[in-house]
C-alpha cells in the first residue's frame, strides 16, 4: 500500500475536513480555549522569570582586594 500525502485529492480532502471542523466547532469556544492556554503559558513564563531572578539574588559573591 502506497501512502501519499501531497496529492491534490488528499489536500482537498484535508481542507474539507478543516472547513468542517471550523464550521462545526463554535469559534468562541476555540477562542476561549486559546485565551486560557495563553494565560497558562504566561503564568509559567512569569514564574520562571521570578525564580531566575531569585536565584541571581541568592548567588554568593566574593569580592577580593589585591
């Protein structure tokens, strides 16, 4: 069995599935899920940023005069 993905018929079938999915799923639901996902990712980034700043403050520095 030969599998081809890049054919014109396959791409037309793929885009018909995408169109059906977009029309069937309410765009507001997809938008709300996207907003929630962005909020979660931003929370992770802010938490990581704060932890890295805290680690820099906790670094012991030794100053020597020669």
